[in-house]
């Protein structure tokens, strides 16, 4: 791997800075909770390649405890993530946590792991075509790899073709499968996301045999709950400037904002291709992110099933059975196969410094 001179310069500066800091703090607790900065915003590495990530930590102390995790699995407890191998192509979300004895800081880093392009495309098993990408506002929206139509195209023909963020409530992707996915006994398809423990960002899945519909929701564990709101509508409004929050109103008399995430994500969080305002509608599932010991948590519902970007096990794989399809009145619909899948973010929630809760999709697989 080639490391840029900028990185080494940063490394040397941060190393000497941290060395002094450690000496000063031998006998004192730090002044306040830690704060994390990564030297590179979006590092890239080839599939199977290794990467060293050295964060800059303010208020670090000799007693600090460090945790690095990928998809909720702890991969290191060192201060520096050293020579870690990235096995799967796609955008990998790494979470780094520091506890300095006074407080806890947590930050995420998106690592782009690019494919060797070794002919691993299996078009008949994976997404055949992107019909449309209609994101809602979010911190990744309008970012080339993760929040644009070009980013969506990378999911075609692959199990994990990258990572696509749908933005806040109602943001969606619609894809075609060719040949159709048959409805056989048991599970029929898998949607890969980037959920990890205490980070579920649930998306509702709809299916159809024709692009024009009718569309049927796959009714998951939350479908009949009293906290689930059917026919929920949100209108988003284009902000005055790129760095502003995005305002929303809903059809329940509520309003709020999708927070702009500042200099880490300096682009406008409102989708480029939308006018002054736009409306999304669907089913809203309850979500209440909360902060615990400095970490933001957004756990999946207990025994939850039937949503995209919810399960942290098996590489973030959520399984679906086409037999879960229901019509708009909640009646079960018998489908022998489907060609079209639409996924939309089904929650409207903010998780502090982690930003809006938004479904991510890495790929979809036909199990038959
Ligand atoms: Ca089935
Ligand atoms: Ca997200
Ligand atoms: Ca996610």
C-alpha cells in the first residue's frame, strides 16, 4: 500500500504531540472527555489489502482504553489500528471508541475497499439494474461513492458492491432482478447492509412483479405494532446554504431537522436532484436513539425481523421471504415470483454526532 507524504507528516506530528501529552498526564486525569480526529477522511485500500489508521486523540491519557470495531465486531484494542486487512470489497464502516477515564468519544470512519475485479460478478444472482435512486437528506447524500446514482450503480451484479446510504425517512432505491426471484419454501432473498450491534437503521422492503406496481410491503416484526405509523408523509425543504440543517414537516403536525454534520461532510445534505421541497410517504417505524456513556446507541427491536440494515450477524445479512408480502389493507398476497425490489428508510431519528439514522445497502442476493 502506498501511503501519502501528507499521511506521514501527520503521523509524525501527531506522534510527537501525543508523546509529550502522555508525559504531562502521567499523574493527572485529562481535562475533559476525549475527542477524536482521523488524519484521512476516506481512506482507500484494495480488497485484501492492509491499512494503518492512526487517529489524533485530544485529552488522551495513559489510562485510556481503545476499541476498534467493524460491523460491531471488535478488531483491535490498540490506540493505532495497525496492519488490519480489509477482506471484502465495499465501503467498510470502522468505529473507534476512546475512554480516557473522564469520558468516552466515538467516531466512525468509512474505508473504501475497492475490488480486484477478479470476475466475481454473477449477474443472475444479484441486482440486474438500478431502476431509481431517490434518497432523502442525509450526511452521505451527494457524496460520490455512497450517496449518488453512480454510487448505486456499483451494487449491480455483486454480493457487496459498495455501500449506498438512502438518507433519512423515505429515501429509497428501486432495483430490478433478471431473471425473477422465485418464491420458494422459506427465505428467498438477502439484503446486505452495515448494521452492527446497537446500530440498526431499519429499511422497509417492498416487492413487485412489474415496475409500475402494484407494490407490496414485506411485513416484518414491527408491521402490526401500535408504534408503527402507516401512510406517514414527510416533506423536506431545500436549505438556504450547503452547511444548513434540512428542515422537515410531517402529516402528523410535527417538524424537525436533519442535522448538517459539519466539516466532515461539508456538502449539502439535501439531494441535488430535488427542487425546493419534496414529499416522501410510507410506513414509519419507531426509533429512539440514545446516548449511553458517551456512545450513541440505536439497537434493533428485540426479536426483530424483516427489515434491511438491521441484523449485525453474518456480515450484516437480513433474510426475506416473499410470502410476507401484504397489500395496502394488510391482506397477505400470494406471489410466485418478483422482479422488482424497493427499499426505503423507515425511521426518522437522529443519533447525535453519528447523524441521522439512515438505511445502508451493500447488495441484494437471490437465494435460489
Ligand atoms: Ca419464500
Ligand atoms: Ca446510516
Ligand atoms: Ca447502517
